[in-house]
């Protein structure tokens, strides 16, 4: 009897979590639609910022680990920083 009640409570909790997730996904979809229609410039800036951040991280890893010990390549890698 107690096991059945526990599984029932678990199932009810899962249904509640699924309903909240579904409602949240719908709100996010609406917000994304508004963003793509109204804030195109901001979206472009955010994408460019993400690309620059990734490039800086890649260059930093190359400088610290890939070119470790090769001073000539390390110096050249510092001159070609992303702008």
C-alpha cells in the first residue's frame, strides 16, 4: 500500500515537472521570436562576442600549451591576436 502511494506521488511530481517545463519552453520560444524580430543588431553583437571569445580562448591555449618551448612560434602567436 505504501509503495503504491509513493509511486503515485512520484508520478504526480513528474507530471508537475513536465507541465512546468512545457510552459517554460513556450515562454522561451515567444521571447526568442521577439528577439529575432526586434533586436537583430543586439543578436549580431552577441554572436560576434561569442566568436571573439572563442578565438581568444583558442589563441590563449595555443600560446600556453601548443607552442610551449618554441619561443619563435609563441612570439608570432602573440602578434596575431584577434581584434
